[in-house]
């Protein structure tokens, strides 16, 4: 989980000025591959290619379950499915 600090914005006509604040940045999810390398998950297609084996089964699963690369719970279920294939 990442958070950015944003300084207050200058007042503009007809707009409330925003005070100093913290805003959450979207999560970055990484996967530890079998060769010991970590890879950032940016898309399901790239993740399936980096896993290497069982590409067609993984593509079918991701499409059927509508797996999102930004949802950690869905990715965990996807990786669990991948482990059952091996």
C-alpha cells in the first residue's frame, strides 16, 4: 500500500481550496516466479506468458473467471489454480 502527500492547492474562483492531504496510490502487485525473479503484474497476458507452462488453460481460466490484474484476491485464486496444474 502506497500513500502520497499532496500539498494544499491554491484557491481558484468558484472552487474550494484543498488542504494538505494524503491520497492512496493504487496498489502494485508482484509475483515471485519459479526462477526466483519478481515481476510486477501489469496485465494478465504478460503474467501468463511469464509463468510459461499451461498458457491455454490459464487464458481460459482468466477469461472465464474475469480475473483482474489489479485485484489481489482474484490473482491469488488464479495462482492457486496454476499450482493445481503443475
